[in-house]
C-alpha cells in the first residue's frame, strides 16, 4: 500500500513531465520547421483566401521601426508584403477582404479578367459629386468586407494591390504577389515546356520602397506632404539588405516573413538540367533596374504573359539588367553555367588572375578567395577577408540605381541580396 | 507538494470526479512546466548581453547575431552609441571583431559589405557580414564576440 502511495504520485509526476516536455519539443519543432528558403505560398484546395487589411510595424536594418498597412492572411498576424497567393490557371479564385483599417480599402487584380466584387462586376466607384473614390468596390473602414472572385488567368506572376487612395495606400504597403501556375504543370512558369524550372528553386522578388515621413504622418493622422516625399528604404519582399539574406520566417523579423536568397548549383545536363525561376514585381513608383551580377537571366514572361510570337515562336531574351517598371512583373529563368570548364589541373585559366586588391568593391570586403575555380579556395592576405567557405560563389544582385541599394543613404543595403552558387558536390560544412 | 495535492484530490467525492480532477491537475502541471520552459528558452535566446567596457571603448552596442545565407553567412548588427569611436571601430578592418562558437571549436572573423568610411550616426544600427567558417555558428547556439582584448559572452545566435 505504501509502495502504491509513492508510485502513483511518481507516475503522475512523470506524466506531467512528459506533457511538459512534449509541449517544449512541439514548440521547438514548430519553430525550426518555420524557417526555410525560397518561395512561400499560401494555397488552398478551393483557391479561397481570406485576407485582412491591417496595420503593423516592420523593422529596417538601420534600427528603424516603420508603421505599415498590408494584406495579411486572416489566420495569421500582420505581414509585409501581403501574403503570396499561389493558384492554378483556369480555376475560380475567391478572395475575401476584411478591412480593419480606419479608411476604406480594396484590391485590384491587374491582368485578371471579369473580376467580380460581391457578385457584381468590379468597377470604379464614384461619390455623389461624380469624383472617383475607388477603382473597385471597397471594403468599408473599420470591419467592412468585400469578396472578389475571378478565374485565374494566363500562367505567370501578377501584383494584387489597393485600388483605393492608391498613392497613399500603395506607399503604406497594400500590395502582394499572385502566382498563377499552369494547370497540371506546377514546375513550369507558363504553358510552354521550355519554361520548366527545378522544383523548389522558385523565388519571388517583390520590389518596393518606403518614405518613412509618409508613414509617420499616417500613423499620427497628420496630412501627408507629397511634394516633399522621398523614398529612403528600398526592399525585396519587404526586407532590406542584409535582412534579405535571412531565411523565411526569421524570428527576428516577425512581420517580414519572406527572404530573398537564391541558392542553386551549377547547370549540369545530367544532374541539374533545369534552371531556377525568379518572379520580379514592382509595387513602387519608379523603375527598379535590378542587376544580378555573374549571370544573365532569361526573361520569359511579362505581366503574366509568355514572350512568344503568334505561332508560338520563342521571343524570350537574355538580360543582365531587369528593368522592372512600376506595376510590372517579369518572370525569368536563371542558371549558372560553368561555360569554360576551368580546372586548375586539366584546364587552367590562361591568364593571371588579378591581385585580390584589384578586385575589391569597397573597403576590404570581397566574395573571392584568391581562386577562380568554383569549390576551390586559396589563402588570402591576413588583412583581407572573404566569404566563400567552401569555394561557393556569392553573386551580388541589387538595384543599379545605387541610392536604392542603401538603408537611408548608408551603403550597402536596401534593394540588394546575393545569389549563392554551391559547388556541384555541395558544401560539406553546411 | 505533489503528494499533498494528490492527498487533497483523494478527498474529492466520487471515483470519476477524482479521476477527472487528477487528469486535469496533471495536464495543468505539465503544460505549465512546458510553458515555463518555452518562455525561459525564448527569453534566453532573444536577450542580447551587453558590455559596458566594449561600449565605452568602441562606441557600439552589439545587438544581434544571425545565421543567414542558408547557413553560409552570419550577420552581426550593432547600434552606434558614440559616432566617432564607432567610425574608428568600423574602419579598422585589420582588427575585426571575431565570433567564437561556445558550442564547438570554431569561429569566424569579420567580412563586411557595409562600406567603410561612413559617418556612423548615433542611435542607428549597422551590420557586418561574416563567412560562417565550417558552419561554426548555428541557430539557437551561443557565441562570444571578441573585439580587441574585450569579449562579450553568451550572445544568442538566431
């Protein structure tokens, strides 16, 4: 009896400990699963999404905290940019917009046809005096809602964005990406077989800008001085360099869930034959001349439509600078090819590689390890630094309007990230 | 304490009622313990230590270490407290801060894509990017920042 008296509390204590440990393990597992690289999609079997227009704050790398508005998934918290929605071409899409903002807001879907709002054709709205109030039927301020429906159009990438008080609300962050996939071909950009990409190597680069003075005025409910408006922060997926290098759902960026690191291996006809795809969108007010160093990219779609002739001729083209205009989208394929097949023993580079000091971009930083061979490292002078641990390449990719590659003027930052190319065998240390 | 709680539960009338109370108690105790551990773990992982000596000498307060670049890179951010000293710190490329893992024998030295020569504004945050040498730093680990003869221990790695 005595033994039972002791054993039962012990058993119960053990059970409690197990429950506690399970809660801890579950919490840690959930946290570790959350971080990832590449495109994060919101999907739904019925292609029905619930978005909430809400306010929140984002952080910039220089320590600023900026008041924003955006479209978050109604089941999650505020995020910038709006949730990336992935749907299949030719199937109905339903988006329910709930509005918690203090003014009316809406969503327009450029490139989608026959959009309906609450069952009626989506169309401009006017007040009693005949002045335009919204490009489509809005959700009223403070808990209004509206339901938009359409059939997903041509495969490709589209912006969705506010159609109400557009200058202000777009600046405040009311935009997101809509990815339309070809039916039955989730790993193609469009219906053409030559738009296939490697599964999992898919990236969205939603480019945008922030004038913090506008955001401060809106937060304080003060008038906005548009004449003096100047963008100070430039972003990829709502983040500025170096936050662009951080994984999806980095815990220190709770409102900015999307990273912008491209991570690939060299093209190989046998083992890595397909390219990656990058979907560029411009939600800002000016052109962003986005320039990936190291390799050109093949533009295959513009504004959700394939670059092809009437008979299906391939009109895609290679580009080293992607000029993404305001409201425009470009879908590109990119790979990295070891064209010359340089090999230190069998096919050495037939010229002397310049001294490392001739290759420094600014200061003492370099992404070069005194070897031009992918996967090979040589020693560098002690006062210099390098970044490629296993001889992998990091190609900078950034806006070539260099003021857009700063954090409020401090270089480098802003609309910048890196493309990481690993040796064919990968990086053993990582 | 636990045995005493069990003894009190035994006084609850009805066999099934007692069982329900016992199960509920076990659940509450277990979840509370788990919740405490989670809270303790999360606060421990986000609180960044400070060093008055480093701040006085270099004019900067380190604020975050994060593994980025799919594990290949590390960012170290710092807030500028004293513009002059911080500018000297950032420009001294031959004596960079070093990050040492507290979990394994490894570390990494400074690499920067922040342009040297900035006039660093007090109150603003700036950053350095490091190679994550041999994967020395990992999420949820702790690191020591070595700068000159000073060190800042137990910095959480995000």
